[in-house]
C-alpha cells in the first residue's frame, strides 16, 4: 500500500487548485478579522456621536449669536482703535517734550556743579578753585560781621 501512495502522481492543475483554495481560505479569514475590527470601530464612532449629539447641537444653535458678537466687537474696535492711536501719538509727543526738558535741566545742573568743583586758572601764582573761593569769601564776610558786631557790644 505504501508503494501505491508513493507512485501516485499529482498534476500541476490539481496542485495549483489546492494552493489557491488554501490561499482563498486564508484571505477570507483575514477579511473576516478586518471586517470585525471595522465593525468595532464603527460602533465606537456611533457611541461617540450619540454622546456628543446634545453639546454639538447647542454649539451649532449658538453660532449665529457668536457671529453677531464678533461682528459687534470688530465694529467697535474699528471705531475705537484710531482714537486710541491718536491719543497714544499725543501722549508720546508730550512725553518726548518732557524728557527733552528734563534732559536739558539735568545737563544745566551738571554744568553748574562741574563749574563749582572744577579747578580754575592760576591767579597770582595760586591755583584757584571755586569752592575754595566761596569758602574764602564766606570767611571774610564772617570776619567782617563779627568785627562790626563786636564793636557795638563794648
């Protein structure tokens, strides 16, 4: 009997038919798996749509009101922004003038202080300083005042 099985020949047509049948069965199993996954995904999408239906409906109903509010806001902004820009330009000009005045005043103060503290030219062989000169004048005035007040006390 073993000899009969070994001597049997399989034709190419039968072999191709058997292989195509097996491939078809594998393809059908794969297709069933894919269709089952697609069905599960569609069920999930359907559940999501059912739970989102009410909020989506409310949002869609509010769209005209939101659009009206946006239009009002744009209209008000188009009227207000030019006025704000004009006010900002005026304020900038005013601040620029103030800063310029403060800068000039600071420069003048710095020059005055520098004039008091800067060494002066040499006079009579002595290097003179404004602060020293002011101190000398003050001591001379003090001396004169004390002389005149001292004579009256006798």
